[in-house]
């Protein structure tokens, strides 16, 4: 074994889910720093071990852990030369450029705080983040007009400027050229000691939530957060030592941290990164099969696109495991993916605030539609409005018990928003804001976000189950379920639908879908309003923005 996994866990292999739940423990070293204790340690022990296989539409590159140590040391020296030190905040808007990994490792080494961000931000979004997070420096891509938005933000902020650094081949006035700077920087970086070093409870990352409702919150994670992702990588994604894992996500989304660095490298697998400029399912399949991906993770949206391709053209012989999370999974997608790969998609659940905390782990027989069972070290309960644990079959909020301590991977709070932290985390429980129910065998079934719950004629209806029913109709590619006001029922259910293939919108098709839903779930849950659209509004992470649909409907009343 050429992984460092044994160093950080009580044991690696388990005979059953109960064995895993009862006996798995993460061992947290004193003053753990992922960059030094994992990446640099691999560079010392196994310098030629592959860390990352990176490609875009034109180029392939392979980076060993020796390479990662050298480039992160160079980047750390560059950041230090610009005055970046422990506790300073640096925003990275780098899509899937390999420089992201150099930067985040370098910032971990310095004890600075990384703030990943999507390239889709506009000027007002950038100003909001820089002002609220106190960002001292940004590193961004050169394309897609991104530097222009940062320049506009820089001008608007006047007396509160930030250092601008760009990853690209051209120079730009007022900007540092990252690629040139790190080539000039020293390849040896001295590990800070004493007061300059990091502590476990120092903040390492701040995520801006993807904002399905309201303004995004700033979610803080400390230096032990990477260790929590051992569960995500080794026991949900089932990564393989010296394998090649592919999680589809750019680095502006927390899912990249779930699948493109921490748990994967601790567990000894290399990561595969496809830095595409425009999503193309056929190209993604070609790249993944060509490079021999062994484990795969993507949101259901991606799988829906993948199965529309001729899967018989691609070699899946190296693929051993595939997982998904986030939105309803169409049975057609599940079945067709299984037909061509022999793999059963395993769902899981987590948030930006934590690691995977519920999943179909290897010893759990998947029940399609179920999130699976709780992860070890996560005491998951389903709680009703009175603060009591729900009975089997009763819907309630997913909460994480923290009275005996914070499990590895759970966030530290919302930055500079104590009121929001206290509203979500009180009386020994972190409240996820997500609704679910538990069956008699301990499987958990997602219902929806509390914000998305629909109250119609006295019934409380979650969108997730209705969406699953709608997309089981063969004409439907995607669906969002929301509530619209009704003078008698309070709310009625609306389905906003994207059709698949050559299907055309029509009143007859709407009626057919409504009748289909009545057959596959309780009839009172059928959508009384149906709207066909070309696409659904989504966050960068691929989650449906139901709030945007609701706001649009309110304006049209």
C-alpha cells in the first residue's frame, strides 16, 4: 500500500456496515496541515506517485506528488512575497486550471485562508465577497471576461484595494502574472514553526454557499476538515489506491473539495481533472475512458446528459464504482448506466457545511431513491418541530448531534454571522434545514429543503419525491417542483419541466404527465400546474434554484 490512510484511521477494512459504524474512527494529529502532512509526505516517501492527471481539449499533463510539493512551495514563496500570511484571505477563481492545486496547497502551508469562487460572478458579487470576507488577494483565470469584473470591483472599492493575480499567458496592466511569478520563485519553502505555524482550529477554507435561497453565507472550515473527507472518498466514492478518481466539478464549488483533493489523496488515489471550456457529454466520456478513470462521482444532471450518448462507443472496463448526490435520479438513468457499466449508482447526502454524512456505503444494499445510512462519527437524527426524534416513517429535519463534540468535517460556523450560526446550531444539534424520513431498516429518504416545502390543502409536500415521480415519465429530462399560491388550497404544486429528446410541449402531454404522477405517488401530490421550459435555473453546483422559479411566478401574479 502506497497510501497514508492507515496513519489517520483506526482501521481501514470492515466486514459490515455495523462494523464500520461502530469501529471506524479518524485519528486527528496535533497541528494537522494537509499540505505538509499529506502532500509533502507523499513527495518524501513516494515522489513519483501520481497525484493528478489533468487535461483540457488540447493538452494532457500528469503531476506527481514531487511536482505538487515543488509548485506549491514556489506558490507559497510568491504569496509570501506579496505579504500574504497566516489568517489572510485569498480568493481563487480558477475553474479547473491546475494552478488551483498549487495555490490551495501553498495557502495551507502559509496558514492563509482559501476562498474558492465560481468564474460566473459579476461585479456586485465580487464586491460583496471581498467586502464581507475581507479578501486581500485574488487569483483568477484570464478568460471569460473574469478579469474585467475584478477590475470593475477594484475601481468600486476605492480605498480598499486588493492584489490582482491572473493565470494566463498574457500580461495585464495592474495585474501580477501567476505563471511567471512562480517560475521565478524559489522551489524550497521553509515550514513555518511556532506561532507562524497552523493549529487545528485555525480557519483554512471559507466557502460562499451556492445560494439556493437568499444571499450566500460564508461557511468556515478548519484544518481538520480534509480528514473528514476520508469518509467521502474511501467509503462512499470507494476510491482505489493508485487508481484515478473523477469528480465532475470546477473548483468554485465545494464539491471539488469533496472529490478532487483531500480524501482522495489521503486514500492514495490520483485525481482526474478535465478542464473544459464548454460542457460536452461526448468529450467528457471520451476523456474519462481514454485516461482509465476507476471511480466516478457526478450530480444526476451530468448522468442524464451522459446516458443520451451512445455509451457502447466507450470503454468502461477500468471503471469500478460510481456515485451521485444532490437531486432526484431518474430510474431510466440509473438503469441505463447500470446496463452499460454494470455499476449501480450509489447516492449520498451532505452539505457545504459538512462531508458526506449519509450514504450508500459498500456494505449497504442500495435502495434506489434512498440516501443510504449515517456515516460513522456522525450521529444523525430525524427531529420533529418539538425537538423530539421522529418515529419510523415520520418526516422531520435531518440534524447532527454535536453535544459530545464536533465530528471531523463539520464546519465551524458562519463567518461574522453569529446569529445565523446560533439559528442553525443550538442545544447540541446542528440543524441542516433538510427534511427526510427513516424506514424500518434505518435507510434515510430525502424529502426536500425546509424552505422548499409546499403546504397544500393541509398536506405538507416535499419537492424531491414529486420531482422523482415526474422525471420517471419517459418524456421528462428534468423537473423542478414548487408551490404557487391558491385561494382555497393555500398552495398548489407546480411542475416546471424540461423535456427530453424530440418531445414537444402540449396540453395533452401535460395531462399525461399529471396522470402518470397520480399512478406512481399519492394522487394529492400531482402537479396541478405544468410549465414547459428550455432549461431550469441552477447554481454553479448544478442544484435547481427553486427560489428563482417562485420569485418569477410571484412577479407574474
